[in-house]
C-alpha cells in the first residue's frame, strides 16, 4: 500500500521518519470511585498514530486514599464503540505491604472510559498470587496503579 506524503508516493523510510516525528502527549485523566489522597501525583502520556492510541500511565496515591467501587478512568481520545467490553491493556497495583502485587485487565466501558477488571473485587484490588483471593489491598500513601493500554480511536 502506498501512502502519499506532500503530493508524492512515500517510500517506507519516509513513512517511518514521519512516525518517528510523532511526540507523545501528556495527560492526567479523571477518575471515578477513587479518592486519590492529599499529595497524589500522576504521570501519563499517550501517542496517537492514525487511529491507534497507546497509553502509559501511573498514579501514586497520597495521604488517606480510598476506593469506593470498580475504578473508572477517562480516556484522552474516544475509542470506537464496537470494541466495548474488550480488554485493551493491563494494570498493576503496587502495594509494598503485600508480597505480590495485584494485577488485572483494563477494559473499555464506553467510548470515553475504561475500568480496572480482573483481580478487583468491586472495592479494591485483591492479591490472588501467594495469598487467598479474599485478601484485598489496603490503599495507602505511596501505593501506585500503573497501566499500559492500546485501542482504536473513534475517528
């Protein structure tokens, strides 16, 4: 397949040069069912090439964080709705008081939101490795939620 760049047929090297010039965009999403705590920080970026969106994100919880239910996070770019309830990535909850860290799947909830699924009991991540599945993580200052995901944008 040929791609036109500035009115001419592009060579594969031209296409790769164009993609290499795309810089990631920083973002800080909105969350539902998460009290981040005083002094929380986050670092996130996304990269969109054509309709493909890739996200890497980490939030570090502050003092007195809490979870109310399944965590929901807004996307920086709307996704196509035909992929709802599809796994698009993974998350890990770093709780240094546990020997193993809970992890799970990031799932598209609607065109602008994802939810943390998998080792999430509805109110907190649970550690299913090395402990019983009923051992929930207790959110504390310094705990981190990190994720990587990739999906197709709506346009």
